């Protein structure tokens, strides 16, 4: 089904099958739950995007629990299998955006630009009651929509953002269309700071400022890390706050682990221009034991069973949870 002003979205479930919005937990509790789930997954599977949970847990918890006006999920709690790619021969194709709520004029839309944060996003969906815990057991399995690198059919994903830098452009286009249609809903992008190494990011900001797209805002996880190590060792990006301002955005900065500061940053007025919130994070927040691997933190795969066992005990203690019970081999 195609909705006016947007790409295809999941067909709404009958009212009796929909899950209601669940905001029973505090944002702080959700952030802790995200880290605990990603930790457990990483230990059990001997690998995972663990550092991203350290840096981004509060940001995603904030977006889903209080920062965005999202309607109830329109998707089943247990994610459906991969349904094929969009084509004329697949008219029933749907995206994973239904987990973020319906497409309508009043609710906000969320784009998760760094697709490798998918594991963290799935954990967040579980913590806020939009996806069943069983969904994480489908992660990276053949035939599953719960992909390691989130695609447009993955839970919480509306478009494919596997190429860093395209998320903000896509969101700006949607926001421009929504503004022209008189929609009150905002468009938000969750980004990573590695995207500032891509020229398309700056083109998107410049275009959004030129066209007065002020129903667009982004929060960027500034953890100074990327696939090949520390960003400054790969390609220095300099003062990105000044750059964003020079390209026409309003910029607010905050500690990514201070929710009070994050709320204040989001409230920054930005009439006629997009807002960029730079959330300065620590890639080992809540799991300081990971510093022994610094700066190789992009994807954590344990080098030995001894390291895995040690990290299991040390990180569990830091998170205040029980170590993961592993099957004996």
C-alpha cells in the first residue's frame, strides 16, 4: 500500500491485533535495557556491535520514549520473514517503518541512517514494547528480515541506508514534501559522525537550509569511532559544529549520556532551518572493560574463549546484570 507523501509502509494490522504504545519504562531504564540486551547477544554470538550500544543507548531511548511523536506499531510483534524486494511483481512489499507507527499527517517519521546500528535499534524496539524479544533471535538468520545491516524491510527501518551519508538527504526530501502538504509531523534522522566524511551529508544540510525545511532535525552520535579505528586516524573532520552552521543548520551540542542536556538540545529553536544535535558520546559508556580493545571497537569479536569469558564477567558486573550462561563445548 502506498501512502500519499511517502514510500510504501506496512499494511496496518486490524485494530484488535495492534500492540498499544508502551511507555511504562523511563528513558534511563530503556537505555540500560538496550545495553544489557546487546551485551547478551554479543556474548552468546561471539560478536556484535557492542560499542554502538555504549554510545547510542540514551539517544535511541530518548527518540522512541519521549523525543518523537510516534503512533502505535502497525506491525506484528514477531517480525515477518523477508518478503522480497520492491517490484511490480511484489505489490504487497512493505518496509519495516510500521514498527515506528503509521504514516499520517500528525505523527513523526524516523530514519536510522547508520544501518550497522541495527542491533541497537532492535534492542530499543524490544525495550519500548514494539517488537517481541523473539525477534532478536532471528538476527542475521537466512530468510529473516532482522538483518545485521538494517535494510528497508528490517524492523524500524524505512529505507536502505547501508551507504553512509544518504539518510539525511532522504529525510530532507520527505520533510520538504510533508511541509508542502501541511503535515504537522516532524522528520528525524539518527546519524553517526562517520557520515560527515561523506559529501552528500553537507549537500543535504545546505539544501534543507536553502528551502527552509525546519520540520527536519537530526541527532548525531559523535563517538569519534569508525570501522577502521579512531576517526581522526582515518580522516580528520575538524570542527563539525562550525561546519554545520556554515552550511546553514542550527546546531546544539550535548553530552550523549545526559538526558537532561539532550532534552534541552532538542528544544533549541530553529525556525527556517534544520536542527542538528551533536550528542558527544563515549564508545565504552557502561562497559569500560572494552577500553582494552581501543581503538578497535567498531565490531567486537572476541579473540579467544578466555577473552570472551573474561568480558562476560567484567561487563556483566559493570552493567549490574548476571553473566550470560554459555553452553559448554
